[in-house]
C-alpha cells in the first residue's frame, strides 16, 4: 500500500515539475493576467449585484465564490511553484541565502 502511495506522489511531483518548467515567463504573465481579470470580474459581480438587489439565491453566491477561490488558489500555487524553481536556480548559481529567505517570507504571506 505504501509503495502505491509513493508511486502516486512521484507521478504527481513529476507532473507538477513538468508544468513548472513548461510555464516559462510568458505562461506566468498569462496566468497573472488571468488572475487579475478574475479579480476584476469578481469585483464587477459584487457591484452589479448591489445595484440589482443581490444575486438570485445564496447558492449562486457560494458557487461563484467557490469557483473564483479555486481558480485563484491554483493560479497562486503555480506562480509560487515557478518562483520556487527560479529561486533554486538563481540561489545555486550565486549562492544567495537572501533570496531563499525572501521566497519563504512571500510564500508564507501568500498562503496565509
């Protein structure tokens, strides 16, 4: 059973690592742009619903919030993964401990 779990973790790590490498700076730009657009849409929905008297039901409000939170969380995770990879490359090249500490601080703030 534990061998199966280890294989599943390894496959997941390979998939995430591959995704990090294929994103690149253009992919990160697109991802950040999508998150900003998502935030604009979220703000617009709130403002428009205030003018029209609210959303049809509380269920639709929860569904919209859940979808937007999920997309934002995945986007933030991918951005942090890309930054972690680049941070390791730069730290290995220049031997800087400051970047590692800065990454840990930023990651902690974003996850909080």
